[in-house]
C-alpha cells in the first residue's frame, strides 16, 4: 500500500499495479480500492491499474472536517493525485460516488480524462437507492464476526442472487474491520451527513456534468437490479450521447463487481476507443 498527501494534509492510500494504459479506479461512497479486486484480476495483465481510496475510507485518513466529504474536494484530490503520479491523463473507472467524481472532473479538469466508465451511476439518482443507502450508512454492524455477518449481508444484497458464502465472506473482509469482539465500519460514519442532505433537499442536477463529458469516450454499466440507476436514466444518457457504450449486467444490483462478462465487454470497448 502506497501513500499520497493531499494539499490539505491528509494521507490517502493507493495501489499502483501493472503497466501500460493507466486506469484510475475510484470506489463508491463507503468503499475502498479493494472493490476493484475483480477487475484487476480479470484485466490486470493488460493495463496499469491505479486504485485510490478516497478520504475518510479504508486506510486513508479521516477528515477532521466532515464538510470536506464532498465530490468537489474529492475531485481536487484526484487531480493532485494525478499530478503526484506525473500522469497527464487517465481512464477512470468510477463506481457510484467515484463515477460522480469523474463527472465533476469532466466539468473542472476535462483534459485529464482519457475515458470514463460509470459503474451503476448516472446524472440522476433514484430516490429508492438513496433510501436504501441510508438504511445502512454509518450504522455499525450488529454482527460480531465475519462469519456472523454473512447472513445480514445476503439479505442486504438481495439484488445479487446466488452469491456464495465464500464471496460474501470476502466482501465482509473488504467492507468491515475486526475490533475486539465486534466488527467495525472501515469508513468515517460522518459520510452520512452529505447523503442525508441529498435525501432532504433532493439530488442536485448532474446532467451538466454528464454533458461536460462530450468528446470523452464514455461507457456506463448498470446492474439489471439496480435501485440507484434506472433504465430511464440510461436511455436519456444514450439520447444525449448516441456513442455511449452501454452494458446491462444480469443478476446485479448496485453496483456490479466489474468481472461480469457484460462489464468486461464494456470496459474493453471503452479501452479500444481510448487507445485504438
């Protein structure tokens, strides 16, 4: 695990593996770089995969000011991170919150984007998905061990039918830390503040950010069972971007693991446009 220091003094964790075309992976709201294990396992021999864990998550520092948990600050962190690596541009794979950060970059630092894959995220957020996120966001697990949390995880991930106990156990180790006789959240629970604001005030209009991606190769993958990205939103995205690469991922909710055949086909098609 490597470290990167932001301009406001936080230390963020990242991994940098492989060689070739740089692919920057930005995880979801409460997630960390391990969420791209499946994609790296499937395509790590072809490209350089860089996984940044955003502030307040995983092994990255918690921010003393929770107001800084916003996509504008996170986009600034990404630009500083690219500068740190000496990368003029990168293809971004953004899952959920990471995809919103990518769209913010389209409006603020478009020249740094070689291509973007939006993993189960778009310019409109379904209120049902926001409600589902608030049901667990910042709430410590009642389970006391990884084995004990498998059952609750299976219930929470009902949109992902057929997951094995082994897979759920691996996700538990990815998303929770072990404490003394209990499991702990491995992110700052104050991330909830920003989502509660969206829930009470309504989601902001993200369409201008999506439109700012004009000229940048873009793909979107949607879990067929997603409660955050609706088929109607994907259809409207396609109307605005007829060249949009679209994947519907069967038996997945929010968000696909990115090793599914549909996800990999969309990723490969995007890369072909970035580096023909």
